[in-house]
């Protein structure tokens, strides 16, 4: 794949962002390349386009496949494996969120639940410490439950929700209503 200056910039930045999100730079760059490609690419095509070692490409492709972000496809008349990335931004977001939850949040919740149970029987732990541990557990359980509620919503619904932004918070926040009511009372003569 011939990279233009713009596609190079995009791929390089995606690699930089990947490292900030805990993803190997080459994995992120290959994902970006496959996302931008208009046709399936072989591992050799990827290695040549990004100027990286073929072995690095193979390992990176396995990682992308394990996340569900890339898959193997075949091209008529060519026996080599070709690779494509998910093209729907909402589906990419959903897959990444699901994998991060499975790999990071779920194991953390398991340990925090164990700590909460063990902490109830640990006479040496301070009540304030146990309470803080409980707050973290409650917070992560709430996030996990909220994710479960929203993960299967259609992209159009999610997009409408996200576009509402802070309007939802203003609608739901009793503090905002109380502040407005108090200001209105002060303004009356």
C-alpha cells in the first residue's frame, strides 16, 4: 500500500496513541494501516508499507486477531493470507471496550470482591481502609453494570446519547435545579 503523507501521519499518530493506551506501537500502526486500506493486505505488504520486520508483523497480527480487530481473508488466485480490519468505528469501539473490560475490569472486580470478603474477617484492617476498598469496588461494579446496560444499544442510539453530552447531566442533576431555584428566589424583589 502506497502511503501518502497524510496516511503516514495518521498511522504514526495511531501508533503513538496506542502506546498511551497500553498497546504496542506496531500493533496500533498495523491496525491503522489495515483500517485505512481499501483492500486486504498480506503480511509482506504490511511489513513493506511500515518498514517493520516480518516477524513483528506476524506477532502484531495475532494480537489484533485476538482482540477481534483484524481477521484473515483470502483473495482469489493468491494462496497467501490477507488481512482486513473492522471498518465500522462503532464496532471497533465496542470490541475494544468489551476486550478491555474482559482483560482488565473483570479480573480487578474478582480481586476486589475477594478483598471485601476477606477484609470483613481481617481484624487488623482499619475500618476506614475497608470502606475505601468498598468504594472502589462499588464504583467499578457500577461502571461494569452500566457498560452491560449500554453495550448492545444500536450505534444510532449511542450516538444520540453522546451528542446530548452535558444536557443529560443538567436534566438529572438535582443540585443544578436547587441552584437555579435559589438564584430565582434571590432575583425576585
